[in-house]
C-alpha cells in the first residue's frame, strides 16, 4: 500500500504544478477515504499535505482544520514523529486564527511548547520553539494582552540569541518594538526597543539583511519618529524605504522580462525541427536565464510552512518574509508594504507643502490598493457581510490603507482650497465606511473630523463645531479628542461674538492644562496657536505674543509644518500691526504670504493680504495699498467662487448636515452568513468542503482590525 500512496502523492504533486489544485486534493483524499487502511504515518502526511494545499490555494479553512485535527489525533498514539507533530500544531494554530478561535489556538501552541520541552531535537527544536512563541505572541496581541505577547517574543529572542542567529534575533526584536508601539506604556520602553533593533540590525552582514526585515524595521522606525514628532530624523528612514521599494520594483521588472524571455526560449526548444547547434545554443541560454531567475527570486528555498494571507494564492512576487522556516514570519504582503511606503511619503511631505509629490503617491497607493482589493474579490457591490472570515484580516488591511490615503487627500485638497475634490474624497470615505462598518468603525471619528474641517473651510462654523464635537465623542484617543477640541475652538473664534469666544476658551482650557502630557508636540503647537489667536481677539496682546512666539518656535524646530507656520506668522503679523510695530509686521506678513502662496492656501493668503492692506494704510503707502487691495480682491473672488461651487454640489448639504454618518450594523445572522457563506472565488471541486460552516461566528466587536504583527487584533470598545 505504501507504493500506492507514493504514486498518489506523486500524482498530486504533478497536478499542483499544473495548477489543478482540486485534482491534487482529490488524489490525496483518495488515500484518506480508502476502504483499505494505510499506515497511520501515511495518512498523517497525506492530511498535512491536503491542509497545506487548502490553506495556500483556497478558502477552505474549516476543511483544512478538520484534516489537521484528525492528524493530531493520529499523532497522539505515535511516540516519535517530532517534526510532523510540530508541523501539525503550527498549521492547526494558523487555522484556528483564521476562523477566530483564539483560545483553541493558544491551547494548541502551548501543547507545541510542551512537546519541545520534552524533546532533545536540538537546532530544529529551537526553530519550532521560535515558531510557536511567534504565533502565541500574535494570539495574545489579538486578545489585547500586550505584556504576555512581549514575554512570548522575549522567549523567542533569547532562543535566537542562544542559536547565534542574528536574522532571527532581528525578527523578534522588531516584533517586540511593534507591540511596544501598539501598547505605548511609556516612551523610554519604546526607545529601548528601538535601540535594540538598531544594535542587532548593525550586527547583520549587509548581504544577509533580509528585504522583508528592512521594510519592517524602517517602517516601525518611521511610525515611532512620527509619533514623537521627530520629522527631522524620520526623513532618512522615509528615504531609505522609498529607495528600497524602487529597487525592488526594478528587480520585479527584471524578473518579468527574464520570465518572458525564458518562456520564449522554452517555446523554441519544444520544436522538433531544431538542429543540434540551435538546440545547444538555446539550452545554454535556458540554463543561464534559469540561473538568473533563481538568483533574483531565491526559488531554491524550501518552505516547511505555507505563507498565506486570507484566501488568495500568492506567488514570490507578493512575499516579503521576515524569518526563516518553519516560522511564518511575514508581516504584510508586498502590495500592502508598497502602499504603506507611499503613505509614509505622503504623511512626511504633506506638512512641508510638497503637494505634487503627495498627489502622485496618493494616486499610486490607491491604485495598488484597488488592484489588491480586486484580487480579493472586493468590487463595487461587495459589502462586509459578503466576506469570508478567513479573508477579513487582509481585506481590512487594504481597506484601512485606502481610508488613510483618502484622509490625506481630503487634507491636501482642503489646504489647496480644492473643496469639490475634497468633497468627492470625503464621500468615498463615507461610502466605504457604510459598506464595511465593522472593519472601518475606527474611521467613523476621522470622517466626522474631516466633515468638520470641510464645513469650517466653506464658512459653516456652527456645523463644523457640531462635527468636531461628535468626532471627539466617538474617539477614545486622547490626542484625537484634544485636536477636535482645538478645531472646535478655532471655529468658535471665527464666529466672532463674545459668547463664542467664551465657548472657545472652554474648549481650549482643558487641552492647555494637559498639553505637556502628550507624546510629541502636535497638540501643544495647535492649542498654543488657538489660544494666542483668542488672546489677541480679547486684546491681551502681550500674553498673546508670548504664547504665539513659543508655539511658532516649537512648530518650526520640530514639525516643519508650513501651513501651521504660515498661520502662526499671520497672527503674529496681525499682532505686530496692532502694537504699531510696522517694521516687524511687514517682515512677518511677507514671510507668511510666501508660505501661503506655496501651499496655495487661499484663505490664509486673503488673511495676510488684508493685514498688509491695513499696514500700507498706516504707513500711507498708497501705491502698495491699491496694488495689494486689487490682488486681495481677486483672491476673495477666487475663494468665493470655489465656495459657491462646493455649496452648489449635491454632496454639500449631506456633508455639513448635523447628522452623524450612520452605517447599517450587521446582525448576528449576517455575521454568520459572512463567515460561513460561499467563497468569493470559484470553490474547488472537493466534496468534503461543500457546505461546511464555521463553528462559532465572532461577534462584530472582534472583527475590527489593525496593522498588528501579522494577523487579527481586537480593539477595546
């Protein structure tokens, strides 16, 4: 019977190479369904092979899980088979994670760790120990147990250090940094994690510095530095990421060209009328092309674990591994990494007013995401309820990235006074949220905040305040709450009456009291601008100058946010004018106007121009006054036209209305249908997989996703 099994295994391999995955699985299931018994070890290996195929090529997670659970039962009666047992535990853990059965996942991983503790299987055992700790850390992160997650990762790091395996040490060090960034208990512990990554990374020889680890490490550094508002040091990491992405894109293009040429050579070699000389020449070229491709793709590697995200079959082109087999060490697919790099460039360049590059990267990122969502089957009509549970995590990554890009597009468009374009991007955000309300629930407060910014920009201050306060109420993030209060205060100040000024102070006061408690200076610089502006309106000019001067210095030195600097300068110029310091007023206002022009920030330009007109009137410079007033009038007319176009749009009333964006919340029946429903792709023709449903649908609160170490993460509600 062993010969029969080997024959069916070989046939399954042949079918897989042809891409006939359903037929490959049928060959293997013939062994499991046979009336004649095979040896247990044969059945175990066969079921593991089936599970690997299903996880790699299909949505049939429950079917894979059933085969693995059967393999585990069979393995209990066999005293040896260390590798097979570890492999079964690892694959079963991944299945439990994909169906959301986290307690079962932790249980199976702890069994794996117990097995290793009683084994004497040296280097291989240590690798599996690292594998199980890595997966356990993911499971603990999903449950929000960051301390336990870090503990599991520290165990892996200690083991990797004992193995003198710096690449594996780096994997655990970056994973620990990632959890610290999510948890952020204190800045010193995050800084320690950053420093450890730097030390380990420098210890790895440059030719052994894995591309996946490079992206992971550099992105985590950027996240950290942007969080603490250290834009100056973030620049080098953003540049390094961008260069690495462009280099990898060139490599990918090389591979495509070589593959195309190899296909042509193979086609020529298949001809029967080739003479010996031509065939010999083509064979040599074929060998050379294959060698080049293997060098570029690393196809000589054998993976003992399937690497997959969701249910989409993925090739070498999509993979950026972080760790060696048997560790499933990939963080995100290459498409998501590329989009993240584009996003970091946007986030870094937007405060500097480099909008042309921002627009280019936003378009690039959105195009990448659109292509990846289409691969996942997410087209115009698809909603959250239509998603398979196993596809939710990777779908969530791309959906969240899309929202981040659209958020930045709205911000750029509003800064440039492109109100109609901002409307369209904001409506896209709103519509995506309505279609995927659970996955994108965290974006609800951002949408309300952006609605407030849009309303403020078109002069609807009362509506803006309503949306800012709603965004603050919806968010649990202290920074977001503080910024929304500052935005609401500025809208109150712009209303101009005494009662509104009093309400603005009520908004600003609490934020002023805690402004030094925030990480970085973003909240501090914003609230100082608002407070200085309010003090100036209240004729408390000297205190206003002190506040504004300190805020401007901090903004200039740390953030480099040109729009904020321009607004600071405008208020300070106005203040200098009120103090009859005309020399300083002229200098400050001209600097502000230069920045506002660079940003195409028309409202700030008008504000500056009105101050310059008053300045020229004070100085009796009639020629400058007339010329300046003429330019100011043109700008006012331009802005009024833009606002009129926005207000006449069909989206305007919907966006400013004092009504929160409501999305249809999924019922438990809908959630169950989403989890157990038919595949979005063509199902494999496998009898045992038809009609299988998930054992326990997750509640909606557990389906909110984030960029964690590689899988799901539950948000605390």
